[in-house]
């Protein structure tokens, strides 16, 4: 009898976040997607919904944190990993700090508005960070989205 091995691969889970980002792009949202993983399974999925909800705080990370907190009935995500296609902004890093998320994995860096532009200490001191997972794919999705947006506006 063969046993199914638990999935423990950053690229696998980042691919799920990219699927969420693609969904956002299809709906006219900035293509950022996020998943939260606990015990090798996805417990929350989200994509940017700023335009749809007309809410500047409806970032993929915040929506995923809310879903995960509801899943656990807890404000703390101590044994969770957030996979997100774009480096979190300072607002999202604050939420990650307060949730005490164990690990952050992101794809593309955000050199204009990412949390690292202000301080790498924006995350909880116990949060481990792994950047650049499927960064090329994450960047390409963003580049294509904004190129299409510019062409539509012109």
C-alpha cells in the first residue's frame, strides 16, 4: 500500500498563489494572489479585490489572513506559511506581524512599495522569509497586466 507524500514544496504552493493572481488579472484587478498553508495543505486562498470591493485594504494577503484566522478561530497564524506573488506592502506586513505568521514566501520584489523599502523589521522577528520563489512568473504576470492596462487607457 503506497502512502501519499505530503506536499512540502515552495514552488508548488507558489503556483497556487499564481493561479489566484491570474484570476485577479482576469477580473481587472492587480494580479496578486496569496495562499496560506498549514500542515502541508492550503487553508486559505485570495486575490486582490481592491477594485471589486472598492476597498484599498482588500489586498490578497489581508483577505487570506482573514480567511486563515477564521479557519483557526484565532488571530495568530503561528504554524502557517503565506505564499504571495508580490512582496507585501507595509500595510500587509503589519498584518503579518500581528498574526505572527511563521513564514513568508514571495515571488516578485516590490522595489517601490514593498515592506523592505522601509524596514525588514516590519515583520515579526520570528517570521522566516523566502523571497524570489517563481519571481520570473510573478513579474511577468504583473508586466503583462500593466502593459495591457496602459494600452487600454491610450
